[in-house]
């Protein structure tokens, strides 16, 4: 897989995580632990995209 393909894949994953976070956040009683896990994963994906973009 090329670097650009990996970046594109990570950006798609980042967008999917954003959607899942929004869905969880709008539930009547959001699961804070799940939200924290999703946000942490989203941050890690963002950092990986940035790292790959610089190389």
C-alpha cells in the first residue's frame, strides 16, 4: 500500500470515528468511557496522518 493510500484510508477512518462519536454523544445517556476511547482513537489516527504527511 502506498503512503498516499494509507493516508486516505486513515482519513476515512478518522471521519468514521467522528460519526461514531457524534452518534454516541447524542444518545440519551452517552457512554463516557466509549466516548473517551473513540476520541483517543481518533486522535491517534490524526497523529498518524500528520506523521505520514510529513514524510
